[in-house]
C-alpha cells in the first residue's frame, strides 16, 4: 500500500538520529515510486525542497503513465520510408506523449533560430554545420 500513496519526505540534515529513525529514513528513500526525498538545513532550504518536491509531483501527474505500445508506434512512424545500406537511423521517443512547447511558439521564427543556435553553438551543442546549409550533422560524444 505504501507505494500507491505519493510521499514527500524532507529530512532535516545534521541531526543525531536513533537507529530506528535511520532505518525508517533509509526505507523511505528506497521506495521505488511515489516518493520524493530531500534534505534541508535551514527554513529557506525546507521551503525550497517542499516547493520543488510538489512541483516534481505535479509534473509526474501531468505526464501520465508511459505506454510502451504507443511509444513503439511513434518510433516506427518516425522511421524514414527508405534507408540505404550503411545508414544508421537512431530514433528516441520519450513517454508519455505530451506537448512541451506550444504550437504557436514552434512557428515563431525567433524561437526556431534560438533553438538552432543553441543546438549548433551552445555549451552542449549537438549539431554541426556542413557545407550544404540544408543539412546539419548530429554530433555524438563530441
């Protein structure tokens, strides 16, 4: 039953705890789902951890549950119609499907330029320009 109920455990750090308390804290941190645990030292820290934990919980509810069949369908739909010999196609899908960016934002020219600039020249750039300006190359492991 404990895994069916969301738990937000925020534990004060730098306290002397009894062995039974340590066992309980360890057990709560090992629960596999519905649990957010964090430590805090100050009142401001506590507030930040609670707000963050509630936010994480809200995001997990908004996303719904991952459906592996639906994810497989989306990955197959993203495959190119034909791939030649020697072409590696990598497709990643995250679940569950949801909009992270509003359609109006995606069509904004500034937004597209900003994404492309970040993808090509940002701190964690993943695209590299080629001689053909219509093509960008995905960079794997730098």
